[in-house]
C-alpha cells in the first residue's frame, strides 16, 4: 500500500513538473520529448547568441565588482532573448536583493523559467528553495528532483547537496556509498566543498582507505585547505590543537586570519599570548583579540573584558 501511494505521488510529481516545463518552454519543446538549455538557445541565431554571451559576461563583471544596478540592467535587457543564464542571474539578484528589491517570489519565478529550459544553476537554486522552504512549501521530493537534474549536468553545489541528502537519508534511504559517489564527483570537478566533504567522510568511515585519484581522507582535506578552503583549514587547525602541534596551529590560524576568519584571528592571538609556535607578545595578542572581537568573535570579546 505504501509503495502504491509513493508510485502515485511520483506520477503526480512528474505530471506537475512536466506542466511547469510546458509553461516555461512552450508546447513545441515538450512535444520534442526533452527540455534543455538548447531548446531556447536554438531559436537564437549565431550573432544573437554571441551577443547574449558577451553581454551576460559583461553583466557578471559588473556584478562581481559590486555594480549591481548596471548588472541588473544588462540582465533585464537579455530577458527579451530568453537567454537562460541571464534569467538565472536575474533570479539571483532578486534573491539577494542586489540591484533590485529583494523578492523571493520573483526569484523563484525566474529560477523556474530558466530551470525549465535546462539551466543547471537555476535548477540548483530551485532545489535549495524547496529544501529550505523559501517562498514555497518545504518539499524534499522537489528538492531532490532539481538537485539531481542540476548535478547530472555538472553543477557541483547540487552534487554536494545530493551527497548530504544520501548521507542523512532525506527523501531517499541513507546510502553512504551513494553520498561518497556524489562528493567524489564534485571533488574531481574541482569543488573544494566536495573535496573537503569527501575527505571528511573517508576519515570518518575508513581513515586508512586511499582513493586512487584523491588519496586518503586526510590528503583530501589538506589539499582543500592548501587551496584556501576555510572549513578544511579549521578542521586541520582544531586537529592540531587537540594534538598540541603548535607549529601547525600557527600555520592554519595565520591562513584563516588572512582570509578574515574571526576564529582564526582569535587562535592566532592565543599563539602570541602564550608563545605557542611563535615569540610571545601580549601587545600583538591584544591587538589580534580586538580584531577578532570586531569580526564577531565572542570569546575574544570576553578575554578583552578581563584583560
């Protein structure tokens, strides 16, 4: 009986999602039996496509430099072309309230349209909105659907999300092997979150296991940390603190401090205060505690109150 209900719900979801795709892409795309970024892009000639790509890249440059209004103007212009990446970027702007008023409903609608065209970043954002219940009712099945669609197209954030879904058994049965598969795929695509998570799970389940492509779990975490991944750096810093490895603590605390991380700044202050791995200096320690407190570290603030 439970399986029958699940099968029925799966059919309903497929019909519902197919209906959304018809709305977003048009009946012709649905009749063709598929829906992807190429459905809309095929309607653009070569010069129009090149213009859209160039204009979208220009808009992204504006966005990354903080010129949000200029970026949104460019994205808005490209909406006339039904260019999926620009539609997605408008959704991101609406979600973040950058260059436009924050509007999660508009963001959802932009993501839905672009996702229906097969745009993986839009699909990943839809998955996140369903997972967190942003604007829409929280729905694990819809979240899984969109994450899977995005991940199969190479979106590493969606791969990591799927890894966590399988790890925690949300909507699907918990499956460590499947979770590791998605984390590894993300890692091999160059995603540092995926590399760190893959390493963390290897350390947890089999510290001695050596992946032919990525090495041991520790190797994965260390590699991500060396490339500037904060979570990996924190894991190694805390591991060094537990082991009393002052030199390693100092190394990772400095790296975190340089990236603006308040915890790294606080630990670096501890190193100077107690002379762990470096010459003792209360003057430098106090300055670093103040900076850590300014960055939001509560422990540093309490230390300064008692200084």
